[in-house]
C-alpha cells in the first residue's frame, strides 16, 4: 500500500486573478499558504481475477466497477484514464475537513490522487508539473471554470507569493519569515466555518463571466498581493496586513452578488466589532470558512461572539503533496510505458 498526504490551503490575497481568462492578459498573483489540514489517498494492488469487478474506489461512497467508464466520480475516472490505469487497483480517499468550504479541496483532491498514482507507477514528477497536470484535468478534461492557485499550493506547499504569467508558466516565491515573525502572523489568524457548503465551480463560472466588468477591481487586488508581501517581509507593523485584508475583502465582495450573503456579512461585522482588523471569506464565495485577522488578545472575545460557529485551528507553511507510506512492490506491472514517457 502507498499513502499520500496533500495539504489544503488558505488564500490571503489575489484570489480572482488566478483565472487564465484574467492572468494571460493582465498577469495575476496570489499570496497564500498550504496548511496542516490535508487530504489522504491510499492506493494498492487489487487482484481482480478473484473478484467480479476490476476497480475499487472509495470516498464518501464505494464504487466497484469493471471498467473506467463505469466510474461515477468524474475526477477519479479521468485521473485514472490520464495515467493509463484500467484495472487491478484500489484507491481510498479521506480528508480532515469537508469539501466545498473554501480551502481548495477540489484542487487538493486532484493533485493528491495524481501524486498517488504516479508514485504507485514509480514515476517521478516535479511539483509544478504535478500542478499543471491537475489544472489540465480540471479545466480541459472536466471542463470546470476553476482558478489555478489551489492545485499549485497543493502540489508545491509552503507559504508563497505565486505569480501566474501564462498557463504553464508560474513562479513560486516563498515568503521567507523568521520564526518569530511567522509565529506573530499565525497568532493573528482565526477561521470559522459558516455552516454552509457550496459548489465552487458554479460560483467561479459566474466570476469568470464577469471578468471584463471587474478589470479595475482585479488589478487593485493584484497590487495588494505585493503590498501584503512587503508588509510581512519588511518592518511594518503586522496590523497593516489586517487592514489590507479588509480592503481586499470589500473589493472581492463587489465582484459578484453571489460571493457574500446576509449571514456572511453578519459574521464579518461581528468579527470587526469584536476586534478583528480585517478578514475575508475563503474560496470562491457563498459559504465555507471565513478568515479573521485579529490581535491575540481579542481572540477570546471573537470566539465568544461567534460561539455558534465552529473554529478550526491550523498552522501555515505545510509541505506539498507527498508520499507518507510506501510498501508496494508491484509497480512495474503498470509503469514501464508511462515511466519512459515521463522520463
């Protein structure tokens, strides 16, 4: 059996500029971090000659099928097809946090599954190439209107400013902070689950359709990425980051009427009244987790004010998708042709 671990992510600034429909014309960038909450895949050889099916996959349901075409779960189906696996494999998926909550779970799913299959086939693949493959599957094969930051953070990990120049040309710039500065920053962060899950792809599609109407706002949001990087890596007070988050959230909220709703607005206002300097809804909008940037001495007041909502502790700068267990000894069965192509 082989097991992979793939991080979820928190995006602080620049979300919306990571759609190719925008960055291939104007250039995009995001500031964010992989976090210590993850998706896991276990993958093992399945001896189909002894069963009446040849593939077994498990997520919130179990599918036992005789061919790839019978698989209902589209990302599972297309990742297996992409990697040339047709039978004799069992894959199980689990995650620490639910999908549809603004933490990049769909990107982590695709990246983690591809990482597991490639490792199972003894294929070496670079972190960025892993991200590019996941993006191609989601955008070109599954025809989803998704951005590209989630797959990139899932694959490369870390706390980064990622620049998007064109498809296949991303630059990852690590945010290099001292331990004390990183700790100070982390101590100002809190996330709460709004209680609502949503399908990000549907919201993302609306935002893509509105890009031509939001060029000015997106351009300002892109500039804020560099400003935030300079705050963190310079000598400015950390509080300036929170105020920048607040300004960015107001811009993001204006991109589409589906990004926020009365419940989210009420949560955000409660956060500000409790001492938060800023914050934002994570992900495409409509629900999921909300992030607050709040001085440590104000955290208890914020948690009491939002006592009906689940807070989740987390740490930044988690590693990208990687193998955490591997005792497989059968991989040549699958990998000869594909390995030569990768090499």
